[in-house]
C-alpha cells in the first residue's frame, strides 16, 4: 500500500490496522511554479484551498481580526461549491468584522500558482491534511508558510521554512502572523528555507511505465 506521508502511514496503521511493513511512502512530485518575489507593501497573505471546514478558514479570519492593526492584505482562493453554507458563513463573517476591504474571497482560481507568486506569506490553518500539496507548492515558490501542526503538514513544512501552531487556535495563529509580518529579515530567512526545503523533494510528477 502507498501513502503520501509518514503521518498518513501512521494513520493507516493506527486506525485501520494496516501493518507498517506493508506501507511504502511515495512523496508526490511538485512542479516548481513561478518564484514568489515578495516585498509588497502592505505584505500580501495568500490562502489556497477549498472553502470547507477542514481547511480552517474560519480560524484564519478570526486570527486576522486580532491583527487588524497591522498592515496586511489577504487573498483567499478556493471553491465555495463543496460546502456552500460554510462558504457563505465565511463571507458573512468577513463582512461582520468589517474586513471586506482587506480579505478577498476570490472563489476558485484558475492560476493559483500565479496568485502565490504575487504574495509574501502563505497561510492555511488546516485541521488535517493527508499530504498537503498546496504547502509543497508554496515552498517550491519560496513562500514562508504559517500553518497548523496537524496531519501531514509537519512532514511537508520544515522548521526552517515557516511557523506551525496548534490547530483551532486563532490566538496562536495571530501571534505567528504578527511576528512574521513585523520582521522582514525573518520572512527572508523562511523564504530561503522554503526554497532549500523544496529542493529536497521530488521536482515534479513522472509517469511510470507499466
């Protein structure tokens, strides 16, 4: 049996009784994508992921409300159609908080990699990821990452590339974002760490001949 991460392999063994020796780890390839240049004023945050509860956009919005005094903008790209009521609630919360001018809910994005290239920080407080391809893509583009210590995210995001906080903790997420927004040098170090970490992973998908 193939698993895309050590975390998923552990879940298969723990929850489904699959013997560990029967599982092989196959890390997905990641296309490099256009590099993120950074340096925007105010800094641009980006979150890419379908608007479903598992992705934690509600935690992100609550965290951004806590740091509204800081300079930032945030673009959230993701389809609202898998959980339309949830997505509608997110939009209503952005309006209720008076953050419509700073948080843009873009819907499904045909060029998410291009959007990330025009950003400074990738943030997505997922409650669980079996792998987390979008995190690998953010690293490949040289984006510092702020995310949660959940599922396979720690397998994908090295400590040198960003900050991981507990899931469902808006205060911790706000603190991490605030630290990164206020420290250009730290952002640069994490961006370099993202690029270095990405080089240790498969560069792209390759078809196997059967």
